[in-house]
C-alpha cells in the first residue's frame, strides 16, 4: 500500500509536519519533487529542526528516507542539514538514499 501527500497550493501547507505525524510506522518515506527554497519545521523535546531537502521522516528510527529524481538539491544547504542532524545520532548513511537523477543547484546558479 502507498500513501501520497500532495501539496496543491504554493507551499506553507504544513506538509512536513503532516508527514511526520502520519508516518511513524512507515518503512519508506520519499520526497519526489521540489527544492530547498522552503523548509519543513519540526519540533521535538523543545528543539526546532528545519529541513529543506531531507524528508521529515528522517527522525523515525526504522524508516528509509528517499530524495527522488525530481528533487533539486543545493549541496551547501544539504550539508548544513546533515551537520545539524549530527548531534542527534541519526544514521544518515543508512537511512537516507538520494537518486542519481536528482537535480543539483550550485552557487553559480544563484
């Protein structure tokens, strides 16, 4: 079975928070489109986490998270996200898969 959450407006709909709440027992959580211009803000134990590229399911212990083909990745923002998750003992290497066909936006594109 597959569940799909689509944002049919222009963002700021709370998709990241909804995904976090609904997917606690999911095996795979995927982001399939969009870029790092927006962010999903989640709060656990009084600590605010802002994710731009990494799916919000990264905080679920048993979920594999996928950044799919249609996602635009800014490597600078992505590295900052990974660095911000480091203190929380999240196994990024085994929990996060990135499609080879995901798009890159580099500082020269700005």
